[in-house]
């Protein structure tokens, strides 16, 4: 193996792999304690959400690397590093921030991101490439503000405090709602800056108007990261948005098609800037988040018509806007 690999699938197919070569990963499902022989062996983001379209209780993903990893813990973060690439996970209980002057989710988010930036500074790996964010009740309103907007305010405050860019050179990301659980953040970072990729069909999220909250979301539509000898395309969570507005409200098939049109547009932009052979939609690894479980077959049919018979992880989750029914993210890796 000459570089990073993303391995994943339903059930527990990966626990027997040599743990020294696993940078980190994720486990999705309502039964995260099933066959958990590898739990704790590497940083693993546990997402307590229902899998759709499969009888498997869980889905596991790992990032496997060619060289043994160095592991550590830092202020609640669990992380592993291989050469100049780092993967970490942090989970914070909002109850720990109940006495903050800020809404607890906002305070927890700011704290988590400050800790992430502190770790990256200590490890001299300053470039945040990709972030996966999950927390409960994303569309609920508490403390006079929708929780997703609280999250955005906390994230942006940490970026400002840590002197990180708020536009342009910002990581790819997703933020989804689950039924319960702590604020959970997984991230990948490196020494070299990733190339941000935007979508000509959409307003960049960090330039959204104030109607979407007091602070704009801080993420790029995609990034191209460059570990030695490789190019990784991280496409952020992508939904049925044109410009900055939701389209096809109430029609999950049309929203899925529009989400895929946005992914194809991002893919075209990424390929204009790529250092490797062009990325193809049929080769990417996908997660699809579906708000209503009953909609999964329709989402799957539309996806199959565009990307073919690839193995897709379907997850029951709430999208960041209450009128969005589906969100799709994707990852691809090429040699350079």
C-alpha cells in the first residue's frame, strides 16, 4: 500500500485489520456495541443513527495508512498521526456547558474547535482539511435560536479566536442532526494546505445572507488535499440548494437529483484544479443522510441512476435546514 485508503462497509468487516496502520474512522448504527473488538484501538467517531437500506446493525469506515501511527490524547481529543496526516475525534456533552453565558451547544462547539486548533498547532499540522459534525436536534430552537445557527456561531467564534480564515481556505465539512448524543466532531488535518473548491451553482456557504443566521457556516463545498503521492477529494455535505435557497421543497426525489447536480458541478470544478486524473462520480465513496426513513428507496433509485451500483451508506439524520430532506457527501482518492 502506497498511501491512504478509505475502507468501509456494513457490518464489522474491518476489525481484524492491523490496528497500527489505521489512522481513524467512524462507526454508524444504533447498535455501536456489537462486535466492538476494535473500539478504542483508534480514534473512532460513533454516530448513533439508524442505517437505512440494509439489515446490518452498523457500518464501519477506517482510514488505513502505509506507516504505523503515533497516538495521543489532548484536552479531550483522541487522535492518531501518520507522517504529516492527523485524524482526531472529540465528543462533548452539552450539559458540561450548562452554566455558560452562551447557549450550551454554542459554547461546546467553540470549545471543541478551539481544542482542535490547539492540537494542530502543537503537532505543527495547521491545515484542517475535513470535519464531520453531528449533534442532537439540529433544527430545534432553544435559547431563542435554532441549534444549527448556535453551532455556526460557536464554530465561527473559534475560527476567529484561533486566527483561522473564515472564507476561502476553510475545510470541507458536514453538520447533521441525530436523535440523541453529544456534540461529536471528527476531523482530518495535514501540513500542506488543501485547495478549496466552490460550486458555481451556489453562493459559498460562508457568504450566506443574514437570513440564515447571525453567523455564516464556515466550510468549503469541497477541498482537494494532497498527502504525499496522493490527491484526496472531500466533497462536503451537499443538498438541494441553488444560490442560497432551498429548491424542490417536499419532493425528495427532486431534491436528491438537485443534490447530485450540485455534486457533479463541484466535481467538474475540482477536476479543473486537480493534479491527478479526473475524478468520476462512479468511483467516489458516498454517505447519504435521509430525513425520513421511508424516503430511502426513492433516494437510492435516483443515486443509482447517476453513480451506478456503488455501495452507499444511507443514514437516517436531520439536515441543517428543516425543508431539506436529503444531504449527500462524497470522498475520492487518486495517486498523483
